[in-house]
C-alpha cells in the first residue's frame, strides 16, 4: 500500500504543478541574481577590466571566481561587440548576429542544450557596453539534463516551443512548454525510491505466501501446498507482466527491454525477477515435497530412475549454456571480459542472473542425486544410466544451436555429476567442499562465458568485414540528404558554380560524420556517366564504379547551375596517435569498429588500413568467396573475409591467459558475495535444503571456526591492502599523467617560443594556424591556440569545437592564473558538472619583448588516458593475485585447522568409546606442544582410570554381594520364620495329641512347609534369572502385531480400560520376541498394580516410529512415583508393592539395552506414570495417522 500510494503521488498527484514550480523557482531565482549583477555597474566595471587591470584587489577577483562557479554564464561585450569578459565556459558563446530583439527568450545550441538568454546594456566609465547571460534550461551533455534545475525533474522530460504546459519567466511570460508524458513523470531519484519500496513489498508478500503455503501443507498436505504456492506466485508474476510494471521504471537501464532484445522479450529486470522466482519456488518445492522411496526396486526400474535423474541434470546444464549464449551473443549488453573492471552495472547484473540460475540448477542437481542414491543402484548400472543420459543430452545441445564443443560439454558434465555424487557421500559437508564448489562453479562459468564471448567476437568481426566492403553507407547518405535540405534556400540565390561550392564546403563542416570520414570534391559532369545508381532515398545518389564508398550527386542551383559533388571515403592515417575528443558515430554505425584494427585489400594490395602493422601486400591464404577464417600471429589474432572483390582483415591484440583468469577471479568474488548473503539469510531464516546445512551460527565446528577466522582475517587484510594499493596507484598514475601533461606543455612551449623568437612574429595567426595539426601529431596531444584575451584562434579538433564539446575561450580561472598571476604553466582539472569530462594544460606564449602573445591549451580526457587503463589493468592483476593467494591461504588454513583438530577429533572419539573395565588404547603424539600435553594427560588419565576401575569393580562386587546377601537373607528369612514356628508347634502338639489329631496337624504343617519351600524356589529362580539372562534369539519382528497381542491378553478385564494406538504402516525391529513380551507384560502388570482400587483404571499402549527409532509407551492413571523413589526405579531390589523381589524393571532394563535401546519414564504423583522404551527400527512409517482401538 505504501509503495502504491507513493507511486501515485509521484506519477499522478501534483506532478505538473511540481515540475512547473521547480522550473519557475529556478528561473526566477537565477533571473534575480543576474539582474542584480546587471544593475551593479561598479561590479561590471571590475569584471570588464579583470584580466587587463592589474590594480584590481583580491576581494574583487575572488568575487569574480565565485561568479565563475555559477550555473549560468555571463558575457560582457564592448561597443565594438568584442567579447571582453566571460564568467565561465559552460555555454557556447552566442552568435550576436542571431540574437533576438526581445528578452528573455529561449535559444537552442548546436550541442542540443537549451538556454534562457538575457541581455542588458549599460554605460561603464562613459563607454557603452552590453551584457548577455545564458541560463541553462536543459544541458544535453550530462546524464540528467535537468539536474541543475532540480533532481526530481525526470531526465526524459520533453521541452517544446509548441504550446503546451507553459514555463514562465520572472515576468510571468511563457518562454517554453513541456509535454505531460505519463512515461516521463518519474525522475531517477523517485524511480529509485519506488523500486526500493516495491522490492520491500514483494519480499513481504513472498514471506506471507510462504507462511500460508506452510499452513496449507500442515493441514492439507504437500501437494496442495505446492500447487497453491506455484499458482499464486505465477499469477502475481503474470499480473505484473500484464500491467508492465517494470516498464514504468525505464529511467534505469536495467528496465529497458531494448538492451536484451531480440534474445528476450522482457528487460534485464524481468530476467532477474524470473530467475529469483525460479530459485525461490525451487527451494520451496524441494523443502516441501517428500519423496517416498520404495524399499525394494528391481534393477531395471532403479536404473530407469537413475537415467531420468541424470538426464534432468544434464538438460539443466544445456539450458544454462543456452541461456548464457543468448544473453552474451544475442543482446546489446557489453560483456567486456578483456577488462573486468570496465564492466558496467548492466553487465554485473547479467552475471548475477547467470550465477543465481546456476545455483538453482545446483540445488536441483543435489536433490536429484540424493534421491538416486536412495535407490541403491549398483555402480555399474548407475554408470551406464549416466552415460546414456549424457549421450542423449548431446543432441539436445546441438538442437539448441549451442557452440559448446560436445567433448568439452561431456567432460564438464561428467566432472560435475561425479563431484555431486562424492559431495553427497559426505554426511557432514565441510568448509573444504564450500571452497571446492566455489572454484568449480567459478571455473566452469568463466570458461563458458569466455567461450561465448569469443564466439561473439568472431561473429562481430565478420559483420564488420561485410559492412566495410559491402553495401552502401546509409549514415553518410542520410547526412548528405539533410545537408541538401539545409542548402535548398541558399542554392536558390546562387549565381555561379563557385558560390555553390562555397555553400557546400561551409555546410559540410556541420556534419561531424561526413567531416570525419569523407572528403568532398567537385568532379566534371562526365563522371556521372561512369557511375551506377543507388537504390536509396529519392534515387539521386550514384556510386562510382570500382570504388569503395565513393558517392556522387548532381545538385541544381539557380540560373540553371549544375554541380556534381563527389563524397570520397577518407583514408585513415594509420600512424596518427590522436583520437577525437568528440564522441562521434562510428563508420557505417559499426559501434564496435573502434575495438579492432582493419585493412582492406584489392587484388592483394592494401587500399586502406587503420593500423600501421598491416602489410601493403597480402600474403596470407585467402578463403573462398563469402567465407572467413581466423588465424593467429605473434600477439594478434586476425579474421580474414573474402567478399569476391575485396579482402578484409579484422584484427586485435591477443589478451593472453591473464584475461580468462581475471574473469575467473571476478566471478569467484561475485559468487562468494552471493553465497555469503545466502548463508547469512539461511542462518537467520533457515530455508535452504538439508543438503546445504552450512550456516554462520555459533554451532559450527572448531575446525570450521579456525578456517573461517583465518580466511576472514586474510580477506580483511587483502581488502585493506587492496584499497590502499589501488588508491596509491591511482593517485600515482594521475600524478604521473599530470606530470606528463605538464612536460608535454613545457616541451611544446619551448618549441613555440623558439619559433616566435626566431621569426620575431607578433601574431599567432601568421605562424601557427597552418601547422597546429602537425604539432598535435608530433606531441600526441590536441592543441588549442588562444589570443592574448583568451579567445580561440585555431584548434586541432574542429569537430569537438563545432559541437560545443570544446569551447572557443579559456576558462576564467585559467586566464587569471596565466594573465594576471603570470604563471608559466597551469593544469586545469576543475571540471564543471556539465557533461564535459576534459582536463587541460595551459601555458603562455610571449613576444620578444616579454609581452603576452597568446596562450596554448592541451585538452585531454582524464578517463581515456593510458594511466586510467593502467590502473584498471593493475586492479585486475591484483584481483587475480589476491584470489589465488586466498585459495592458497584457504588450503593453508585447512591444513592448520586439520593439524589442530585431528588429534582433538581422535581424542573425542576415544572419549566416546571409553569404557571402564575395558582396555583403552593410549594416543600417540610426538610433538611437545599444547595438544601433546593434552594427549599426555589423557594417556595418564586412562592408566589411572583403569587402576581406579579395577578398584571400583572390586568394591562394587563386594558391595553388590553384601546387598545381594542382605536381600537373599531377607527373602529367605521371611519363609523360614513360619516354617520354624510350624515345626515348633508340631513338636509341642505331638507330645499331648492323639494319633488322629497328630495326623491332621502333620498334614497342615506339611502344606505350610511346602508352600514356603516353593516360595524359596521362586526367589532362587528370580535371582538366577537376574544374574544370567537366557541368550536372546533375535529375529525381524513386526511390533504392531506384538503390541496388539499383549493388548488382547489384558483387554478382557472389566475393572479398567485398555487403549491401543498403532500406526497403519508396519514397524519392524530386530529383537527376541519372548523377551519383548516379558518386558511388555511386566510394564502392564506394574501399571495395573499402580492404580488404586478407588479409581477407574485407564491404561494406554502406544506405538510410534520415525526414520530411525520405534517407541512403545505404557501409560497409566495410577498413583505415580514419588521424587524420592525415582532414582531407584531400575535398581534390582526396588519395589513399591508389599510383596515381590523388585527385579522386574531391572530385568526389563537389561533386556531393552541388550537390543541397543533404552527405557525411561515420566511420572506425576496422583496423576499417573508413562514408561517408554525405544528400539532401533528397520523401516520408516507414517506417524501422522493411527488406528485407535478402545476396549472398556
């Protein structure tokens, strides 16, 4: 709701009012400031004399410098319209002849920028002056053209002079209008806020859907839960696609579908969303769905399941390869793997989508392999099914048009499946496996991506070769058409061929593309007869036969004048080190042509080349017509293409092995960051499948803690060292670049001064106008010459000047530093935030009398220098070194951790196996360190414990015999007393009794004696049973039947209720049936005897089972066991009854423990007691449903 309301308030709300308000507040404030400047004649007087009057005080100069930092530009002209002051060089100097009469008004400059022009006239020191101010409305050269007005204004807002929504000046006069475009209503900042809010909303919705799905699973089962989850997720996604939510955020390139066209329908954001949803749904399904594994499968069925599983995994690998190939080769995303630090945000997000998809495939693969392993497929059948699946996946790879070699795919797939199989054999995957998978996934993905990028490189070279030598240059023809339209009016008034030619030459300079790549000439009309027509436009274009990119056109002018113009492709100077400062179109709009060198041959002779390394005579083998092949030279690779007429070579330098290694390191770092984020989330909210039980909690082992701590310290130190190193190297490189620029300026200044002094010239025009380009080539730097007032005289890059990328005057700061403060050389790197990213070195030229003759500027791109590339190459190398050092450090940490924890592990195992009364082996440790001390103490301890155990065993035997003797004596004494009294009574009676009475008395005494003797026999048998249980005969027992039979034995009692709870599935254990019956009978008898006569007895018998354990419970509602008696329950002489030996529970405990189980109880006085005994189970059952039998 918050995201939706915010979206509405941004896009609907008061959008028009806000945009108008931002513009008009900016214009009113700027106009007010400029009007105050125009009204301050004393200030304007200071400005007009700023560079000529040396008596101007420092505060006035400082105020002028502050003015230079304003967004607007102020120009002051004298009465002769000579420019004598400018506040900065943000705006192009206006053409005074094209100024309008009414002010203010809107002016659009050649750069595409819009300015509000203000003008005022004034008298300064009795001389007439006029001042102009250009207030930027739209600055075309910066990322957000309206950012200087207000950051909330959308960058794609459309301004127009046609009536629309008006923007008014301070005088309430409309001067420009804007269109209410719904798609342009959001600024980049607002779009970012909305993306964040929608992301939080989606996360909250995901959590809600998942919680509901888990509730449905608990109530209705896994299948319905998965159906709800998938249907809901896909439904919401389809709705978002239907309403094109992502299309509203195209202020960010990630939401622009043109980037991923034609390979994908949606934008990169849609791909990321789909991949994340696929990962989320996959994790939910794997966690929710329970795969019922049959106990016994035939060999062919288990092999079939194994084949299906392996084929699914390999199909996933094929799909991943296809996805990567389409993303790299079929989209306009620039994967510049030659320099990974030049990758932009779009490329990085694309790599993240590939990594997330790879991780999704990985978790599915681990689940599938774990299921296959539960089938217990024999090794030979599993290998056979895997090979069969691999062979079947190869045609699938070919069907999707993948360029991955089949052998390489088979090798990688086999290694991948084999590692998965070994990985799942390890019950507790450790840190070593994490590092191994990081290396494997990074290595496989880097090889795959580099392979596809190489294929794209080869395909691109062939496209460029075809474009260079085939077809027509539609860009040039389009530019020519535009020039002809502009020439229509001047041509009507032309009165001679010379006039037409001058018009053509003048207007050609306005097209940077034609001026860069073509030379215009005026041949005779007869050449038209030797040309061929071109199917383009209105059909007026011709192409010169046998020539490459030579275009002719016949134009008509007034008074029946006809002029033929030939546009001939310029030959690129392969020796020129200079690059244009102006970003212009590549030849024939081949955007990637600048990345390569090329040469064109006709009849094996070079007719054009962009690099001096190409031979003038072609000596290589030539492919068939329409074919191409790649060959390698030392340090270079070349693609040669034959179109039947021309042979084209497209080449570039080889990058060597360092670039794939850099890509591996880069992917390794990205995968590590993603895995860490996933592990942090899994530690807070466990969601990963059980196969991925890696967490960052405190419960990790000591070995992993040591490894993690060591690596964390190493990574932290690497990061700190890397930041410091890169910062230092970058500063050093920038300083070196500045020093080189200063040295170049110094050398050029020396040469120019020598020429001035030798020729004693007084003007720059006469000396340097014709040689400036030669000097630029000599010093490998563009050159601009300025007069003594700081105005441009000539430049080596006219195109950049014409398009407003370079200005026709020096910056005010540079002019002041050289002219007023007499600095010899000044480096100006205080670049304005107006899109022009250019540094410059300025120096002064003087006449023979030391008077200033003029100034020279050397403009450079700070971001395009050799130093900048060196920094990025250094960062790539540093990343490689750090990643491999990290892997080595990881191995070292693993070795150190194992050396520390191995003896501790052995010691822990020995302590677990330690038993008193048995022989415990001592440990060996040769090193006398802390671990050695611990092991020595352990060895001494087991010796002392063995001695103590012998002593304790002797003492226990003595105590046991005493206790047994007491118990035996007590039990024997009870029947002996009545026997003695009976004998004494018989002796006394025999003395006085008659024979008849004596016989009766003897008979009664005999019966009493026999009963007591039987009692003695029973006591002896019970003690014998406790002392030596009969050997059990274990067998596979169905506990359900055993418990049911015991229940049937007791359920006929009418004085109490017996309830039985058993699962539907059969529960198997390995035990002696008679012994278990004895335990159950004893527990139930005890339960019966524990129930007072005053309450209705209820006894429950329950059987439960999980994956590993079967549990039987006997629950009564008797009087319970007191706290004092709890510890004595399983003692041999414990009983709460008035009769009995108290051996029943002790015997039961021995029986259960002999089967590997345990017996225990829970009790509450006057409520009842529950006895549990657990046994290892042989099968899994469904514990959720019971068949309940109730008998009263």
